[in-house]
C-alpha cells in the first residue's frame, strides 16, 4: 500500500457491522450501550490496520489503551438487520493519548456520533505512559 493511501486510511477508517437480534431492546432498536461496543470494535480494527494490536501493545510495550473521555449524541435509531458503517477519524495524537471522532451511519445517514479520548496506561500500574515510539511514528502525520 502506498504511504499516502495508508495515511489517508489512518486519518479516516470505516468498519461495517450488522445489527443482530441480541443488539436490540424491547422496542426493536439498538440498545444505547451497543453503539459504544461498535465504536470500540472499530477503533480496535483501526489500530490493527495501522499494524498494531492491543494484545501486542500489552505484551511488547506493557501498555493498555483505555477511554478517559466520551461525548456522544444519538440522532436516529438503528434496527435489526441494519448494516452500519462505523467511521473512525483520528483527530489528534499526543504523548500518551489519542482523540477520535466516531460516527455510526446507515446508508450515509448519521445515527450517532461521539468524540472519544483514549489514553495509554501502564498495564500493571494503570498510570499514564507514553505511546510506544513505533506507534507514535506511524501516527505522527495526524498532528
């Protein structure tokens, strides 16, 4: 993959998910907390697309990534069998954190959106820790 194509992908990443019966509530719409699960999975797949996995970061660098801030807005419901696109856009990378915009869409119509801050922590002490140099380098084009 060309570097510019990879950089564009890292700036905005899309991942699809289907709504299953287990995702819905008694009204037949996606239960609110499941949107967070879809977003979590999309960020995990975004990270994997950069060439890193959460498991490898923990094993090789001793870090975990946790959510420290979340601001979310719901606009329209998703329903059983809907095919959703979860768009993840990396806005900012700092020494120990990431800032993302995420949007869940159906047929290019926004259903919900969130701004999410993830921070790197030492897996043993749960204290903030800098991003590994290789990951920081991979994402340096964002700022």
